[in-house]
């Protein structure tokens, strides 16, 4: 599947050391945060001869995703980029198909998760290489794919200044380094990680009725998820699309065998919490042990 995402590219342009065209770097960021981010970059640019602008009208972000694009071998491309995430793995088929446009536009492996396939920034007035007209989809399909795999994106799904990175599974999405520093909150994140006790995590969920039939558009973001037996709140829905959603849930209650979850203000909506296939086993080891004992 192919999709134009809701990201907004920005560019940092720096004159090359030798004569010629300035070097350009394009970055894809949350469209809701682009103005604030550009202002932040410009504030700390100091005396560097770099121009930073919002170029979202000139470029578009695309995503090639689906199970047929899952990668099985580690990339050997761009080792420096591989160590930090972005740039690891170029789709050479896409690279070859793009050479004719004179820009060398490329599809790059999404560093977060294999299920997400490839991502690229392309001129807004062109169709990227490898795009088949019968497989182009709108953004809703990509959003649903992310939700089903429990991958949050942007400040709406990962609340700025509130979200704890480990609870949003960023350690498993190539977004946190435990070998580099320093950054705000590093000590808390490192201590929590090494203790290995994370009681809440962002999880995919399905909304169904008492017969197990999926309910479309029955839940709004912000709805509370409760344990039906105890009435105790175990989490909150932060994203909802159709019959699917994501929310920060207490693992013990969400994954406990035989537990029954529902939306607190709508008794007719049951919640099925789903453990994504890509989660490392140690994330739920404690819960699995408790279930085995029970």
C-alpha cells in the first residue's frame, strides 16, 4: 500500500564548502509541530550559515507499507546513519527507478519497525517511483495500519511534555539510545529501563459488542477503559479510528486471562486489548508468569 502521510517536510540549507549548489537536507516532521520546530531550530542556529524553512507546499511524504514489504535481513547501508536510525537501508529498486528525475529521490527503510516498510520525501508535483495506481491509498489506511500494530506518531498520539517514552514503546522503535547522553529525563528513562518494571504500555485495541462484533466509530479519544468486574480504570483511549484504537493500559489487567474490559461511559462497548507481534517477550514476561500460576 502507498500513502501520502500528514507530515510536513522542512529543509535546512547550508552552502557547500566548495563552489556549487547549496546542500539541502529534508526532514519529515509532525505537521502540527512544524512551525514551532522551525522557530526552535532558527533560535539555536546562532551564526551558522543555514537557512531553515517550511517547504511542505513543495514536497510530500509518502509511505510504502504492508506485510509484503517486511524486511528480514539487517541493512548494511550507511553504517553511520544505521547507528542513529534514519537512513538505514535504501530500497535500490526505488532508487534505480528514480534516477531519471535528476534528483536521486529514494525510498528509505522506516527505522521504527519492519511492518512500516519504506518512507520517502518527494516533490509534490511528481508521483514517486514504484507507485502503482491501483495500490495508492489515502492516509486513513496508513493510520489504521499503525494503530493495528500499536505504533503512535505525532504529538496528538504521544502527548508532548506528558508521555513517558518507555510507556509508548519507543525503546522498541529505535527511538531511544541507552548508550548516548545527555538529554532531559535521561536518568529517569535509564533507571526505569534497567529495572525492567513498566506497568503501563501503549497497546492496540479493538472495540466490539457483547457478541464480539466490531463497532465502528463507537469510541472517542479520551474515553476511559475499565475492568468490568471491579469497575477499576486501567487506562485511556488516546486514538480511535473505526473499530480500532490505541491506549495506555495497565499490562496486568489488560493481558490477564479472563479479564473483561469495557468503555466506562458506554457499557455496550467492550474492549479487546491486543499484544503486538513485534513486542519483545520480556515486556510481558511478568504478566505471562502470573497468568501461568493462575
